[in-house]
């Protein structure tokens, strides 16, 4: 027991020291857009408490951001991972020098901040201002007695409650952008960088450090999970196609930029034995001949599913543009025009989704579209991953909106877990078994109605 209590005292001392270090916020105004650093937010009267005891907000956001045992602490570790063996090996293979100093890494593993205050540290990784915006223009007004959220946004704070603002910000790192150091090339993945995948609502839930209480709703309103999911899917497609069409990211030397394509179309088992079954499957929504590398359409599938429910007119135009894009990719050398047209259709859907109030019946219809209507399109691993995340997100949205009893939804958790297990390892992907499992979940969801 002595060792246990010694450990607890050491932990308490460490937390007290941490609190002392962050006890004095930066009160002086600075130039708008300046990133003042995490320490500027961490006073005990601001966001640096040890427990969520604040009257308006939790005020322990700093501790949540630093929690290394959960996904909520991932952003604080973003720069630290560059110092580890895997990142150093990737940087060495690419000839970038030390990963922790490489501009190709720091664009996402730290804050791209042109103007930095005295407390800014690259080693803080993805800090508060990476998401909420450089606080130079709003730090002082942020804690003023009569300040409003609208005032903060006017002074430069990012309106993270707006699904389009949040999606476009998150996509910069969680998919890619045209900014320096914010695009994971196929070359980087070949050197060992993980694949990139994006789902706005699920990722937001894993990082959440606030409560959807009455005060939050009063200050910022409340967008449902399905709205964040739908807008996130639309803007992911828009970002993907816009980058592909910009001419800078389309090719990598003599080859296409394979980042945009489905990994398993090339990375499959190869055998000349006549008895070995083919592992590639034809996809009913893509007019591609055998051997043509398919564009990664995981977000396209999801957006098509929700559009059929919430914006059928725009959805029909989107589906036509998607089919034309896939056809052009297989037949023409230059698909930038078709890519731009599809990006525009996705942009229109993002606007429609952000202004749409999703009802209980529409959320169920979206689930049915993902689990049943689009099931035949889950021929590739990445599409399967998106389908599982969508099922999880939409079920949680139904619970959060009190459309479904929590206990009833939790009865489906074993089937959700089974689907997560199906997509745990890309090398163990079995599309036939996956489609059977996801149709079973569709039947169970139908009984919740």
C-alpha cells in the first residue's frame, strides 16, 4: 500500500505543478491571428482545472487534451510521435531529416502558425488554436463578463459548431489540403505513414472536451450527429476531388498520385495458379474494366446514401456525376473536368445538408440506405470502414436526439463490434462476409423503429 500512496502523492504533485505552470493566462491583447500557445488557455480560472467544476464550461479542457490514455489526448501527442522510431524511420526513408523538424510533417503534427506569441511551442503539437483559431484577436474578449460566442467569432475564433467550418478545418490534416505540409502522398504511405481516413462526427466525439448542456445550446445551438456526418461526407468528397483536379496533386512523376486510389486494387495477393480465385470484385456503381485502379470512393458511397434521403434532387445529379467521373477515369488521360464537376455536386450537397433539419424517420432512412441500399457497393475495404463508422454514428445520433432508447441501441453493440472486427485489418478483409454482417445489422436496426 505504501507504494500505491507514494504514487498517488507523486501524481498529485505533478498535476499541481502542471497547474502552477499554466496558472497565469496571457491577458495582453495581440495581433489578430496570432497563436499565443496552449499555456495561454491553461490558467486555473480558464481551462486548466483538474476537475470539470466550471459553471459554464468544464474548465478542465487542458487535462482532457493531455490525456494520453484516450483518443481525446491524441492532438497533444501529435508532435511527440515525430520523435519516435516509426516517424524517424519514415523521415529517413524520404530524406526529410529529423521528422520533428520536417516541414512536410509539421503542417499536421503541429500548428501552422505564421504569427506566434511568446508562449507558443511547436512541441505542444496540435494545440487549442489549431482548431479554435489564433487567439490574438479574441483572447482578451473571450473571458470578458458580457462577451458572447458571436463576439469571439467576429474577433477570429473558429465557429466549430458550424459543420462546414469544422469539416473544412479537420480535413486539412485528416484528409489533406493544398497548404504546405498537409498532404500525405503515396510515397509517404509507402515509407510507412498510416493511411488516412475521415469521418467528422465520430472523430469529433472521440476528441470531445465539452458538454452538450443547455448553456452550450444557448450559446452555439446544437447540430445533430447525422448533420455533422452528412456534411463531413460531402466536404470530404469535395476536398478529395478538388485536390485531384488542381493539377498539382494529380500525378507523382510519371505515375498518378496513388493516394487517391483504392489501396487494395494493387495490394492484393498475386498468383498464377488456375485454381486461385480472384480477390477483386466488380462494383455496381463503377464502370471500370478489370485491372483499372478504382478511385477511392468511400466517402462518395456514404454521400450518395444520405443524399437519397435528404436531398434526392441533388443526389441524382451527384450520382450521375460520380458515374461519369469513374467512366472518364477508365477511358481518358485527363479526368480533371469530371473531377471538378463531381466536386461541385458534392459542394452543393454540403450546403443542402448544413441547412437540413434531420427527422427521426430520415435518420432511420439514412441508416437503411447505408446498411441495405448501399451494401452491394462494399466491395472494397475503405468503403466497409466508412459503413461501420456511419452505422455507429447514426445510431448514436438517434440516441442523442432521444429518438431511440439507449438500452435498445446498446443491445446492438455486439453487432457493431463484430463489424469493427471485420474491418480491423485490411489484410483480413472479406467483402462477402462483411456484406452479410452489415445486412444482419440492418434487420436489427429495423426492429428499433
